[in-house]
C-alpha cells in the first residue's frame, strides 16, 4: 500500500507518510457563513469526506477539523444591509438580523446540506469567534519575531509584513512585486500595500458586539489569522493535510502558510485543493444567471444522486454541470441499486446472505483510490463489479453474486453513497418479509390470470405504499425495496 497525493506546495504527487504512524490530521476550510451554501462549498466537503473515508478504510485514525468563519466583513455587511428598507431578503431570512444571528442561521443551513448529502461530521468544527485568545497569542508571536506590526496610522489594525518573510508567495509561486495590494484594509497604515490584516481595529458605525479588546485596541480578527489559530489549537503546529477549494490558494492559504511558518510552525505537510464547479463550461455567476445551488439540485434528484454527481470527478479536476448531469447520475445510481436489490432478493431466498459482513474492495479500486483519489477510475471498477454481479445472477452463481454484492457494498461505503435501503435486519426478519411479499405477488399473478386488473392494481399499490416496487417482465413480476 502506497498512498500518493498531489501537494500544491511542491506541485507534485508525493508519497503520503503521516507524521504520526497510524494517525492522520486533516484540516479543511469550512464556510464563511454569510449566505446559503453554494455548490462549490458542497463539492469541497464531499471531496474531503471521500479522502477521510479512504484513509479510514486504509486503517488510519483520522482527526478532521473543519472551521466555521462566523465573523467577517461580508457577514457584517449583510447584517447591516438587512436593516435597510430596500434590502432584498433571501427566503427564510429574518428582517433586521444581528450579525451573530445571521451567521448562526446560515451555519445551520450548511450543516443541513452536509448531513443531507452524507458528509460525515468532523472531529471538531470550531467557530472563529470562540478562539480570540489564540489569535491574540499568534499575533504577538509574529510581532515579537519581527513579522508583524501595529498600523502606522493608529487605527488599531495589525498587519503581517510580507517582505519580512522571504518565502512569501511560495505556495502559489508568485513574486511579491507581481502581486496586487491586499484589499482587506485601508492601505494608508501599511508599510507595503500587500501587507494583510491580522487584526482589524474597530471603526465607527460597526456593531460593538463584533469587536473584542486586544493589546492593540478594540477590534476583530483578520480572515487568514482565524484558520492558523484554530488549526494549531486542535492539530498542533505541524499536521498532515490542509485542504480547501482551489479558489482559496491565494490569498487565503498563501497568507495562512506565511504567517504560520513565520511564527515558527511547520504547519501543513500536504496542501490539497479541489477543483471548481462550472455551468456548461462557464464559471458560475449570479449576475450571468448560470448557477445552480445544492438546494436546487436536491429538488431535481435524491441526495444520493446529487452526492454521486458532485463526487464523481477526480477532486482536482473541474466538474462541469450540464442540464443532463443529474439524470446521468441517477441512471448510474439506479444500475447499482438494481443489482443490490436483485442480489439481496436472490441471496435471501437462497438463505445464504450474511449481513454486516465486510469483504475487501477490489484491488483495482484500491489502486485507483491510493493514486491521488482517482474516483473516476474507482467508479469504473464499481460499475464493472455490478455488471459481473448481474451476470452471476443470470447464471445462478450465488457465490459469485455474494462476492460481488459484498464488494459493491464496501465500495459504496467508501464513496459515501451506500444504498439507503441496504438491509440492517436479521435473517429471520428478512425471510419473513420475503415470504409475505411473495405471497402478495402470487395473489396478484392469480388476479392477472383472471384478468381482474382492479385486484392486481390494488395489490401493486398496497406494496408500493409499503415501499416495495413491483416490476413486470417476461419471466413474471419481481420486487425491490424503493430507494429514497
């Protein structure tokens, strides 16, 4: 077993060896909770959920930290706008909403979306507002080491001195002189326009609840500082993997890396970034009108289908949304579920299926996932196994069917798309359920032979109401449990 991941910092695929044998520490950037989740947020969460599941399958104990940015310029601006009479409210928003209430409401929307799409809860999910003392300590450490300074205009701001750190720009391979100025604060108090804010002094008109007392004056933290303080609290000054969307590489992750390393921390051993989601080849934009939200996707397809679609590409690649994307994902999921249902039924009647037993994913699947999470290749193995399982069913080979079903079940679990109706019941209950359904189908067959279509339809409708799908074919009727 050799796990290999692409490291953004070195721009190469490297062998992954955790800092502590048997354990993996993973931090990935969560949401700035100033609005509803967009598809990029969810794709990122699914990508790192797949990474976590695969690391756990490989036997590692994984500690996952995903932060919540609950204090930010955008959150304050949106809260302030809600007090304006011309403010256009989003569905479910509250008029004249305080910034902290707005942030908490949207935080719950993110959790709902993550849970709906099967993203496992992280080990820790810290909020920025709960870690102000850690941020003060980091700022002071940077000042003491000569890498930060209080603003020259007595505004109460504190800036990171980018020219004091000769590795600044290393993550994205840029020269300082080629960079634009940091737009996170007024440049008049900076030594260099590219210096970025570690602490933002309180300004007239801002809510007093959005500021904290500090050695440099009342204010609030800068965005980049928040993540550095939180990750080191929960994972230490050096950890295995830092992840996030590709759009966060600069300036957010560049600044995180610079301030953390300048503070003397080894910080992340690997930087992993997931690609963007586009709409028919174009960047999604509300102004253009070519966007689709997770909520809109979930109106078009069940959660497992949406999860399959958002997780089907290699995490570093662009995922392009087309009007037929969810239909294609639904067809793929239905093929998998169709085999699982038929195999379950055949093996239950054969009396030979043991639930709860876990096999081993096919070697080709493991090779694909070890190779920088090559999910497209892993999915190809999954579908090949489904086809082989269907062939085994046709041939009446129950041992091969059982082997395929166990393999498919394990692969689905790793990918986070396990069939919702996979049985979690004992053999006696399974047998009883099958007997009752088969008796109903026998009665329906008798009614059809008498051309009593009303009775036949009544039995089918009764079974459908109980979650049993009946399909008629040349060999008679078959049944399966409906998937949500």
